[in-house]
């Protein structure tokens, strides 16, 4: 690559799309956060949901329905203030040790002038937000529904996974143009995002 070609590459307007759980992190954050939020209730509800988890593993249950049921069993009725407070404590407890070192190095070296970045995740916005803010990234996540600042146990819209990831990305970037769209993921839930991107990386940081 010549100097001119390298300089042109560095000036390209890029969009990075990062899956969160398993891609940037070592562990899935849903169970980790819910257990952190209320260990006693987590243990009881986890035991009650084991039959549903088994059906899910056998692909005999709807993933979004099981996810919503489990999250709701622990967080429904909680105030936005309390959830946000716990989410911030969760961030303080698990950042940066939850993250793959390669991922953190990559994120810290992103050229913010030429690159826009989003975390695109099926996890709920309520516990992903502090991490997105730390990384100075946009956040496209499954959205928790609050009424009068109380969590209803429901989601706003669909679970942000598979094709819904692409739908949310398209809405977020609107008519913006990029020279290259680069996606990072680690599961089948990222395949649609991979197809949408110009360049995709599977388990790049592992």
C-alpha cells in the first residue's frame, strides 16, 4: 500500500457495529446483571424458569418470550431510579474486567473523527447504557418499557436480535453514507448484521 493509498484509507468514513455479549465481553451480561440486581430473587426465578430454558435449548420455546418472562420476574415493578442506580454499580463492578483485552485495545484506538460506532445488542438498554457511554458509542439495544418511571416488564418494540438489529441500524443511520460498514459478532444472531455490512468479523477479539 502506497502512502497515498494508506492516507486515503485512513480518511475513509467508517461505521463500526459491535455486538456486545460474547463479542466484546467474556460473559453474557443478562444473567450477570439480574443476579447482581437481586441475588435471592434471581436464584428463585432461575429455578422456576429451568423448564423454559430447557425448552428453549431444544428450540421448542420462543426466545424473546422466555427472555421477557425471566427479566420481568426480577425487574418488573422496579423504579427507573433504582434500576439505573444498580446499572451504574454493575458498570463499576465489571468494567473493565468483563471485557476482552483485544476488544478494549481496538475500541481505544478508534479514530473518532472518521468513524462512527454503535453497540448493537439484544441485551436491555438499562444495563448496557453505562458501557456505551464509557466507549462513547451509540447504543442500539432491546428497550425496556417504563410507565410513570416504573418498569412494566415489557419491551418497547422487538428484541434487538437478528433482522431487528439491521432494522434498528438503518433507522439510526438514516440516509448517512459510509465508505465502509464493518460488523463484529459472535453468534447466529449477528448473521443479518454481517450481511448488511461491507466487512464482517466473527469472534474477531477471541
